[in-house]
């Protein structure tokens, strides 16, 4: 981390990028940049090289200088941090081209005292983790894979509330990019037209009566192509992506900025006003009330009708016999 910026990029590198973005197609000479920034031309070159490594297409012509081709906007920490309006979430951002799992990296960082709000973002995951020991297919270039460290002063019993809070934040952020609102399936799957577009994996480190930290991992299928060439056939059958539904590509940078903003907004609301507003928003987004479901838990399965989530975030399911069961773990399959 250099200079304490949210994106971890050196302040001079970021300033050069800002200057290159301004003249829209014109060249800026190495001499102009070096005079403006008070650094040598060799140093300017080093920063240009760093920017190119981050994915920016910067042309260099010996007689004219440097030019940024603005049709290319890469997915990196610098882009995500510029225009980020949050105070805590995504500050800082640790961006990786590829990791096994952003949750694992964030978990290790949290153990090593990374501050609340720290976010790990990757362009691809080689071993992305889903709920209940499942795998989260994380192909490059089309998805958002991020993990955010939270350190709420609440008891471990309350942790599930944060994973439902994350589902509401994801629904609102994603909903802002869609023509139709998405729905939430308990506990925190995001569906469009009945197919999954995003999921949340919350992992916790706690003592008996105190949470040390929670890692909120979010995966969103943003611009993953439909047609089965990216996802495995099993995932293709149950998942879709935002671009496949909307028919246009969606900026991962803009969506991630919106997501960090919504997580911050809902987290602050939860700390201030408790779980009630989250519960209301979750019930509104879920549309599960009155639906027939099959609840699947380790060694058990039963059918019933959903009543909603209660004040602790448990799913209330009424069985045929009239008994209402509080579901706090496992998965539900929604009937027709
Ligand atoms: C699920 O629906 O099963 C949860 C999926 C969560 C996937 C995200 S991608 C970023 C973060 N890192 C992981 O390994 N998993 C979560």
C-alpha cells in the first residue's frame, strides 16, 4: 500500500492517469508531465509502465508524448477507487488479477488486523467458494468477486443478520442497473427470472460472546456470456448474468462502486436502527412469502409455506401440520 490511498496506487501514478484522461485524444509530452509533477522524465516513464501493467492502453510516440485511448477502461483498483463515495467500505481496495478465493485472502488479512472496510477484489478466482461447501465458478473478465471485512460489535448469534443485510445491499446495487428488480431467495441468493446472478458467502471469526470479524464475500455474474461457453453445463442450467438478461454489457467498476456504497449504507443503518429495516427490505425483495418450498438441511428435508424472516433473520416455514419451523441453516428450493 503506497501513500495510504484507497486504491493502493501511488499518488503520482494516479495523477498521471488523471492528466492523461483530460485532453481527450491529444498527446501530453513527457517533458510537460515531468515539469508539471516535478519528477524526471525517466520517472514519468516508470509510472506510465505501471499504468500499462494495470491494463491502461497508453500510446507513446517519441516526438509527441503519451496518449490514453479512452475506449479502454480497465478493471482495477485505481478505477474502482476514483469516484468511490464511501467512507469505510472499499478503503482500502486490494485488487488481484487472480486469486484462489477473495474470502480466503480477506480472512487472512483480517486475522492480521486489516481495518474494517478493507475490500479484496479479483478479476478471477481459481477456487471460488460458495455456500454449503459448494464451488463458485469465477471466470475472468465477466464477474465481480469481492470480499469485505466488517468488525461489528455484536454477538456471534447476530451474524446471520449481516449476511441478509448483504443480500439487500447486493439487490439494491444490482437493481440499479436492471430494467426489472431482482428477487432475493433465502438466505442471500439473488435471482433474475428465476436464475441465479449473485450470491453471498459470509464467514466469521468469533469468540463465544464476541465477533472478531466477518468477511462478506459477494460474487455477481455481470458480463458472463450466455450460451454455455463460460460456465459448466450444471451452472449454466441454474445461473444467468446481468448482461445476458439486459442485452448490454454493464460496467463492473460502476457496479462495484454502487455495491460498496449500498453495503456501507445498510451497515450504518443496521448499527444505528437495528435489524428491523433490513428485515423489511429483505421481505420486500424476496417475494417468498406464501411460496411453497422444500427445506433441505443436513440429514433432513421438509416441505412448507414461507411466512417471511423473523426478527433474528430465520426463515419461518409453516408445515402442512400447522407447525411453524424457524430455519437457520441449509437451503430452500422454491416450488412453482
Ligand atoms: C453462494 O451463493 O453460494 C455464495 C457465493 C459467494 C461467492 C463469492 S465470490 C467472492 C467471494 N470469494 C469466494 O470464494 N466466495 C465469495
